[in-house]
C-alpha cells in the first residue's frame, strides 16, 4: 500500500513538472512592458530585421520611411536607407533610470560608447510591431522622437 502511494506521488510530481514546462515561455511577438523585462528578454525580443514603419515627433509630427530597414544584432545594428546606403552603429547595453514623456523608466538602453549617448530604449511589442523610444539627449527631460518597426519574418 505504501509503495502504491509513493508511486502515485512520484507520478503526480512528474506530471505536474511536465505540465508546468512551457509556462515560462515568452511570446516575443507581444510584450506589453518590454522596458520592464530583464536584459536577456529585451535582447532576444529586439534582435532581427525590422522594417521602419514610422517616426513620431519633431516639427513634422510623423514621417513614414518607404524602404528603410533596421537589423539589430548583439552589439551593433545596421540601418538600410531608402537610397540603398547602409550605416552600422555599434552599441553596448547600459542600465539607466530616466523620465521620458512623463513616464519613469528604469531599463536597458542601447548605448553608443564612442559618442557617450543613448540610442534607443524599447517600450513594447504588439503583434510584431516594436515601439522604440529615441533616448533623450543629456539634460533633456522630454524626448521628441519615437519610432515603430515591424518584424520581418
């Protein structure tokens, strides 16, 4: 009898362990508060090729680049411009606290060590559309620019 109960408990534990597998999987096509995630999640979520959909802010308000793409890798990203030219930006990840558009962020920022300034921070992914904040320049408390990108499959 004791052996049967022990076997039943072991089977129950195994089944519970198997059913919990996958519960920690992240849907990288939808992350509401991407900025609040640990660095490995942000890195995995943003790596890959993205089509630049729109840039918001500034005097113009909103612009829609026609054929611009961004390819984000471990330590650099490449922008393919509409005219066929290409530019490579190297970065490291830097954890920063800042206020942008009235929101307090404590997140990881793509940081350009050569010029000692932030490039992007990531706000969310909704249906494979990435929300990106352009890091506010030093001394600026209200960033004027943000962008959205859609994942290229």
